[in-house]
C-alpha cells in the first residue's frame, strides 16, 4: 500500500487515540487540576511511542517538576538524527460555558474534532504517531523524541533541561511541532518568531484620592497621566511608536491576506486593521505593544475622585532583528519621558524573550519542503508567528548547527488557547504524510 493510503487507513485509530489523550485534563498547574492528569497523559504518550519503536522511552523530570517523555529509536549506522518535539500539557479551558461541546471529550462537528488540546499540541502528537505507524520499520534515520509537560505554563522546565542534557537531545534536524499552516490545505513552515518584553508601569500623583469637584482641573491625576503615556505608544494608524524602535521593517515571506486575517482575528469591522504596513509586516516584522491590564477603579463603585495612583501591565512583541532586552530598555525610557505633570513613574521589568529566525538553506529544510509539496499538492509558504517559543532559542544556542523546523497541525481555525479549540483531521493526515515522506528522504 502506498504511504498516503496507509496514513488514511490509520486515521480512525488516530481519532480514537486523540479522544483518549484529550480526555486527560493535563493542565500543568496543580492549583487548577490534579497532577495525576498530567502523569496519566505522560504515561499514555510513553506507551504509544514505545509501540512504534521507542523501546527505551522513559520519563525525565525537569526543574519545574514536570515530566517529559524521552525516547530514542536507532536507525542505520551513520544515518542522520532527527529529534521530534511536541508537548502533552494544555491550556486551561477558560470559560467552560463558552464551549459548544464538552471540553475534555473529543467531539466531531462539521468535519472538525473539538476539545482542549485537540490541536495544541495533542494533534501534533497524533501526527508523529500516525507518521511512524505508516512507516513501520522503514525509517532510515535515527530518531529521538521529547514530549514535554509544561510548555503552556512558561515555567521553562525543558528550556532548563536541554543545555544540561545536550548530548541526550543532540540532532541534525529538530522538528518543533507546535505551529501550523497558513490555512486548511495551505501548508507552511514557521520561519520566524517574535520575542517579547513585558513591563509594569506605575504612576503616582497624589498621596490620597481627592474630590474631583473641589480639586479636579488643577490637581495632577495619575490615571489621566497613565492614559496620556499609554496613548503615546500608538499613532493614529495604530502603528506601535516606541521611541528608538524601528517600526518600518517589512516581511519577505508569504502575505497574510487582510480579509482572512480579519476573519481569523474575529475583527468586528474587517476594514479597520492597524498600521501602515501589510498584515504580515505588522505581525511578523514590527514591534507591537499591547496593554494587558490596568489597575484603576472599576465603573461600578467608582466615586467622584481624582485617582492618586494607577498602573498598567504592558506586553511588547519584539520582531527578529531587534534585541528583546534593548527593546525593553527603550520602552522603559519612552514611558519615563512621556510622563506628564511631574507625576512619579516607576517601571518594573517582567519577562523578556529573544525573537527567533530560522536558517532555511539546509538539507532538512529542502527535504521537508519537498515532502510538504507532495503531501499537499501545493508549494509551502514561509510564515512568521507573532508569539514566542523560547525553546527554539534554547535549541539554537545549544545546537548551533542543527536545522530547527517549526510546523504542525495548528492552522488559524484551530482557535488554540481559546474556547472551542479544534483540529481538522485532514491536516493531521496531510502533516503525518509530510513527516513520513521527510523521514524517508532526509
Ligand atoms: Zn502548543
């Protein structure tokens, strides 16, 4: 039987397996879900990969207390080594009432499979398994496997583990399977990731709340000052305008059509996207500032008083070509300079992470592009991703010569991290075929 037919024949089993895996409430936060849920998911992954030749698969503990599944499957002597990556932990369900079917029960609707983790990243685990089941013994490379258990928490378990166990995970090509195509049926590799720099800015103007009738107009108002400062971070078109940060870089890969983006982003009026660049420029090549939260009185319960203090938490996305710490410095300097009326400003640094740009000229990329074209019947695109995957930088720093390839089943319709996450089973099948063809040819 041809590889494509073998993958197709394996899809009912992939659905049954994915249903079992989605049923584990593997949110890696013991305050929200019992830790046994992660342990059961880890054991499931271990058993499943043991059955496709990773006979020595075992659990390894990382510094944050989570457990990753590690395994090896030797190939012919002298063959190249490919490391397969995924994660078995998931995002919390958020508003359970917003789900149209049970969060932890894989449910088919209009050809898609719904459930938390169905795409991110358990769908990618099934992609790996389906590819390996289709290949059987015909795997002409050495394989290594790492499926981590705390990716969504940002606690850095695997990021800490990799450099300390560099030989264990060393590979010529690393398939980081936690992204997806441009759309269903339109394959893509993710070649750039934005970094991030977060800060909390606090403003103090008075030592007490004061009556807005008696004092408003002359007394400095901390909340108004904060709003004034925040508004200086965007211009009238919506471009992010942090002093010292270039906001004119352009994206050289695939375009993200504005209409599709507006639909994917659930924009109410699709005509009004931000910025004077293309969607791809704004998402993947330029910095973007988001106000994550503001501390100020809520509307209900607010009084006629001038606010003595206010604060905001800000998130700056940092594109490749920019240093995340220097971007954070620039944001802090901008906020201090923008503070009006002699108010007291303090800016606290939170997390920062560097952007990532893949090197796409090597033999693994070439083999993968070819495999993807044959699996989908169309050329693959190069996309960026606005979010960050800090592990990619760790892999790059630890294995400077390895080719790091980001791909997977998480196309935009998956709504990963949101309620009603889903996966398109055809994407699992096509990506499994891509992976199988790649492993045969690399
Ligand atoms: Zn993920």
